[in-house]
């Protein structure tokens, strides 16, 4: 698989772009894995959306068809944004903010209510917090390290 964008610029020209590409690829992998029976337990009980879906990725993280699609779209967006330094930084920091919001959402929503349409469970909440910290941290730390190379490669 080539890491070059249609514009000819490498998606891994800077550490920021590499980090965004890796994060995006992981989201794609997770999105695909959510549709694989065995990797996802209770696969036959997966719903399109909502807390009624008892399917769990790796037997831990509650998923639904919508949840898996969101992971796939988040990965595709990340690959597209990783084509430039500023896009990669926006993906990491902006994505981290989205996951921070999802973490708070998971804390305040009753997991058994219709408002839990994503769906999320306690394991998802912890993962969302770690993703928020990791993605924002990468975006900020690599921003300082790569700043002198931004969009010049």
C-alpha cells in the first residue's frame, strides 16, 4: 500500500502526518473488526444503533452497526486529512476533542436509555478518555516538534 496522496505528497512526510495516518488506520481496522464474527462477540445480537445491541468488540467494547460505520468514517477522514501537516494536526486535536465529548457523553447518559444510541459502556468510556488524551497529546507534542517542517515537505 502506498503512502502517497493523489497530490504526490507523502502522508508520512512528517511525524504529525505519520501519527495521524497510524491513528486513522487503527480506526479503519477497528471498524472492520466490528463486523467480523468471533472478533465481535454476540455478533448475531448486533443492532443498527442503540443500547439494545449486545455485540462487543473483543468481548469488551459495546458496538453496533452505526458505531462500526463511525469508526470507518473516522479512519477515512483521518487518511484524507493526513495528506498535509495542518490537516493531520487538526485530525488529531479535533478528533481528540470529539472523543473527550464522547467520554463526557458516556458519563452522563444512562447506558440503558434510548439516549445511548452510539452505544457506549464503561469500557468504551475509558477508551474514549484515553483516545482524547492520546490524540490531543500527539497533536500538541508533534506540533512543536514538526512546526519548522509544516507543509514544506
